[in-house]
């Protein structure tokens, strides 16, 4: 079958990586793709927001299945458009994608259905928000309601920071995404990422992962789209996974179905593991980036077959098998990220990195110049992904790969996976 992946980031490179090894895929395309995806798939210059262009390509090139990677086209209704054209697609409808498209919607759903999450209130009026923040004190979290490229949640250590964040967001920092804000309790615990494939009625838990959102070592600095990830996440024991399914995922699936918004695709729950068990931080309606990279590294059975089963509503009794090995991804970002950064800088040494045992380099923001040079074209640029018998071994290999890459204009965190490594060392 001819499969089209939508997107151009590290998540989409990982999805192409998984689809390419499926015996079901006889042809693979990606719109628009990137410099690394071009090694696996035919990259076509169609933007993720060009729904007419995507449909036309599917018609002209007899595309059998579309995998939508990023959140924006999902929230904007690409899957709805494809389904109207009788083109099978993986991902939620716009009505279901509101779980990520509106934090207010998700928090209200949690409140109605007793799904554990942080206490909160919603505001469009800055004066009311100020009163609430001053009454509650810090630490506290201010979130833009809509999509903000992973940067719309501001953890505030002081009341002054929270007041400033509320003013900035309601004042237009994130455009229309900040027309309404959520101000919520700061939860204490350890974060984890939990993924479930969903077919509208059934939910199949996938492997666990943990990412690092802060830009600097020690989890310092502003949040980013993700500076690294690893799988499995030791904090997600079998008991914790069962509680997450029972208390969070399945109640959400039932609530969405009752609301006429059945959820198909991958439901990604950002969790805080607290003394009271798992609590929902927020939902995403697509694979995480860079969590997708470590999941696809460990996914042993056919990923494409599983995505098709979800899209067709056929997950009942379905099973996915996983490698016993651990996987880790270290993100290399452009200097200055998540603030201003330069594009067009040259990258060398990717082949040398991939010569390290167990290492693959998944591209997130690259392009190929006409002369064949690899150039940076984004904030997060490369995801050096490695496998090993445990997190410590996988991490050592990943940083060997990082050190083989010659990119003076990039940087990375040097402590990805530190919690898991500490646990492994304590158990010796």
C-alpha cells in the first residue's frame, strides 16, 4: 500500500522509520518531510495546512493510508477532510482533537467525570485572574487555552511571575491561543508520558516514556518542545499503568464517546505521578516528540498494521510487542532555542554518529542543500536515538553519537535520562 505521512519533524521521521519496515508498505511518501526523511520516503513539497494539496496528491498518487503527525492539522480537521474524500487516515477528528486544542475543554471534562487532575480555574479577564493568583499564591501554573507549540504552559515559582505570565498570555503572547487561560495548582511528583492507541471505543496501552522539557541540564530554564526522552519510564510500574488506564484513559474514552466525539488515533497523556497516584497534566492527540522516537525504536511488531487497526476501529484484542531493550533520544537544538536561533548552519558527522552501535539519527529540523549539504532548518534539529540493555547503556551510546556530530551551532542537554540512571545505579 502507498502510505503518506504528514509532517516534517522528528516525530514524522520516526513514523516513517516505523512504516518503512512494514511489509504492508510498498510505497512511502512524506509531506513535506525533511533532510533525513528523504532517505526513507519520497518528500513532496506540500504544507501540512494545505488540505487541498494533500487531497489532490492522495488522489493523483493513489494513496491508501495517511498518517497525520502534528497537532495543528488534526485540530484544524485534516482527518475529517480525508474521511469525506474516502481516504483512510490515522488521527482524531477535529471534534476529538479538541482534547489538545483546548485545555479548558479538557479540564472541564476532567471535572465532570472525576478524572484526577490539578485544581484549576479558567479566565478571560485579567483582573479575575490576578485575584485568583494572589489568593492561591505560588508555585502555580499558567496555561494558554489553545495550541502554543509546546510553550504555552508556564510554571511560575513566584506570584509576581504568575501575574506577569497571565498578563502576557491574555495580552497576546500566543495570539488567539491565549484568549482564555487556565490557572492551576502546581503538582508535586515525577512526570511521565503515557500513550494509548484508540479506535473510538477501545484503547490499547503502548510502552511508557519520559521526556525532558526544560532546555538546560538539571531541568532548568524555560520549557521547550522536548530536549530528550527515554523508554521505558521506571516510574510507570505495571500498577501505575493500570491505574492510568482505569482512572484516566478509559473514563476519557467513555466521556468522549458519550459526547459524540469518539477518539481515534493516539491519546498521549502527560502525567504527574503523585503520592495519590497518576494525575493528568494535559492531553495531546498525537505522538510526542521526542517520545515517538524512543517508542518506535522499541516497537517490535508492525507499527503500520497497528495504526491501520486503530483507524478502522479494529483494536479489540489487538496486541503490540516491544523490545526488552531500553531506548533514549538526545535532542540537538540550534543555539538560542527556544528563543531566537539561526537557520542554515551546516551539519556534518551524521554518518559517523550512525556508525556507533545501536544509534540512529532522526531528523527534526533539517533540509538538504542543492549541493547535498545538510543544513539546520529549525529549533530542534536532530534526535540522536540509541538502544541498549538498560537506560545507562543506551545513554552512553547516544552521547557517543552526539559527540561524533560536527555542528558548532548546536547544543544539547548532557543529562537526558538522569532519573532512570539514578534508579539503575541504586539497584546495583
